[in-house]
């Protein structure tokens, strides 16, 4: 399970506290970009309230289809974990 406690303070602020701001992440492999983006997407989706289709307002650009599938998988898993709680 993805856990916000795995983030540094800087990553947590970017992922959660600034979720409604545009953001570009650029760093090396294994630095937590996917985790931060997953948390941002989940936060925005959960905070969308009664919006009919909050996904229409979200976009992410990745370099590969594999990266896109990983992001999709992580967001689904995180939202599923939240739903079980």
C-alpha cells in the first residue's frame, strides 16, 4: 500500500498541501515522482465532491505507456485502499 509516511516533508507538501496547484516533477529514477503524483491524483479525486466527472480535469504526461499504466494502477490501488477503510 502507498503510504504518505513514505514521503519526505517536501514531497508531502507538494503531494497533499499543494494539490490544487499545477506542478511539474523532474528528478531521477526512484526519487518518488510516481508516489507524489499518485497522492495528488487521489487527493484531487476524493476532494471533487459531487462533481460528475472529475477525471475530465486531470492530465498527466509520461514518457512511456508502461509508466502510464503504473500510474493508473497506483491511483486505483490507493483509492481502493481508501474505500476499504
